[in-house]
């Protein structure tokens, strides 16, 4: 039985009457056909409240299985904080240092060249002003990452898009052959730094990334269903993922089925978005960070590491030129592998909260001011964007229910 479904839950400082609004919101998402199932898990003052409704799929065997705390889902970019925490365990053992160059372990990223003009030709470059460090990787300021541009308009965008990921070494070789878009430490750029962090962990430990994450994070926290693939006996608990839009006839289009790409170990373990997990498991991870690095008496990280992860490391100058759109960092900054809320503008996470969301509509935030960890689970592509109206409603429903 799922830990969340089987555990006796209590309000934890919530209004029972107002928590009904959380469930009604989830029911609207399911009843409208937006997703077959959805779940919200809240841990507050040492107690857990969970609302789950719907099923694992619209059709097939999953349509008969209720959404639950042990439902396995694709976490997308919620992989990033877990990998960052794994990297910090290596820092604590002095196997890595935040401000040391990564050149020895990632020689593919040594002696980099930088585009003279980010929109210009790939051959017009200047030397990097300094080496790339682990801090650059964790704060996403290594100098390269997602470049949003129409195909054929920005050479580096096309070149980065063409970098394949057949395996770790091939990916690093091809990435290192391209120039950086910006100087190391100059700007925040999304995604690529997380995969580079995963590569660094693998080489520093002599283990695969999956093995390192399992040994250093998952096993100590009892996260038995978290990994880069789903074991055969557990595939029946893997929810189906759907595309952003329905088909012409209005039916939901399957983006990934239980027997799809997560049904077998990948050749490239993506630190930027490759983990599957459950609400049970991820709430254990979230609760450990909220408690300063411990869970059920097991210390995984020091309080200092958690504090460092949850500190905004971006300068005002970096925020002014970074992000996916103007004003992207008006209300939040970036810690180590995750966002940090810097301004509260709606009902939702307090200033100082930290967490991140995932491609398929998953989201997690820890709110130290409220002593609360919140995990939201669904499986629809492109639905993790926290500017979407559904997230305004979701966080409003959660926060309006606090009653102490």
C-alpha cells in the first residue's frame, strides 16, 4: 500500500473545510478531461495531508488504477534538485569543491572558447575568461544552455539542438566542441548545466549517475521507486503521460506510455530531467531538506548544504540579462539546482521558499516560513510552467487552506 494512502493523516494546521477546495480543484482537472489523475501531497508540522483523484490513464489498464502516493510519474526538471543534492554530498566529503575548475574530471569543458556575439557565427570566438567550476554548474551559469530561437536564425541554437545524447562521453565531447554562448559566471542559462553536473558526479564517484543518486540520496531516504527507469514489476504503477494538446477529435494523445522509454534503462541518464519518482518518495526528499538535511533520523546533508542550496546565488546584474523572457527573475532567483522565491506577489510560496517544477506538470516547493513541503503530481506535457493559470489556482487552493 502507498505510504501516503495508508498513513493516518491530519490537518497539520490546515482548515479541513478549506482543504476541500484543493480536492475540488483536482476533481475539476480530472472531470474536464485535462488529466486522468492528479495528486497534491502536503507535509506540515510533521503531519501529512494528501488529496488524490482520478486514475493513471484515460484508457487501458491504467484507467482502472487510482492515482495514489505510490503512483510512479516522470519528474522532468524536478530531477535537477535531487542531482544538486547528490553533488553536495560529494562537496561535503571533499571529493569536489564548489569553486575548483571541473577541468580534471570534465576535460571536454576545459579551455573553452566563447562566442564573440551570441547570435553570430560559431567560428567567431574569444577565449573563456576563466575555467568552469562546480558552482557554475549548480547555479546554471557555466555559459551555455537552452537558447530559444527560430530554426535557422541563431547558429548556436541550431548547433546545441543537434547535440545528441547517445551516451555521456559522446554528449560531453560534442558539447565541448561548441563555443560557450556567454562567459562562465556571466548569465543564467537553463538545463545543460544539470546534465554536466550529472556527468561530473559520475566521473567523481566512478559510478553511473543513477547508482550515485541511489546510494547517496534514495537509499538513505527510503526512495525505493526513484530512478532513471522503472523495473518491470512496477510498470503497472507508471502513469501514462499525455501531449499538451488533444487530437483533432478531442481525444488525449499519449506522449509516453508505461511500456515506453522509461520501461528500460537509458544509455544517457539525464540529470536535467530523467528521473521517475512518486509523491511518497519525493515528499521524503522534500521533507529531508525542510528538516535541515535529515529524515527519520537519517542525515543525508548538513544544514549548511541545505542552506546553500536554498540561497539565491544570482546577482542583480545576472538576473537583468538572464531567463526566458524579460522580467523572468523578478520574483525568484536561483540557488543550487532549484529556484528560490524572492518576492511574494500572490497566494503561494513565501519569500525564501525553494523548489522547482517539471515538464509533465509536476511541482514541488518547500516553504520554511510555513514549515510546509508541497508536491503536486500530474502527467501532461508542457504543464510545469508556473505562469500557467492552473498553477495560480493550485497554489491559491493550498495556501488559503492554512489555518493556524
